[in-house]
């Protein structure tokens, strides 16, 4: 079904989704920083610590199923684990590759 030969010749390839419908910046993004900055300044003036944490979704490392797609030989799907349980020796990683 997804042989791809004719599609490849026509300039197509399989792609994962790209989240760009809202544009590169969400309209509420600035409001978030307008709240964080004065709150941090207020706490610093009160001699309270301020910690800024930019969090990202962590992903399990290993042969787990994901929503992406890739071209593979017909009838030879990639074999992955049936359950998403952490493999302790592999840990988790941020999509950028930094370890936890």
C-alpha cells in the first residue's frame, strides 16, 4: 500500500507531522513572560529565591512505538516493544538529545 515507488518519482516522501498551524509564536507566549518577569522581580526584592525551569517532554530511550513513520521494505515492519515501560539503564532523554 505504501510502496512509494511512483510517489518517490513524483517528488514525495513520508513525513512526520510538523506543529506550525499557530505560526512560530503563540499569541499568549508574551503574556506568560509578562507574568513571570514581575513575579520574579517581586520575589527577589523580598530576598526569595527564583528558579526558572524550561521544561520539555522527555521520551523513553529504546525500541518503543512512536507516532512517526518511516519507509521500510514491504512486509518488514520495525519490531518494537508492546508496552512503554522505562528501561532503567537507558533512562529518558529530551528530544534534543540531552540526558536526564
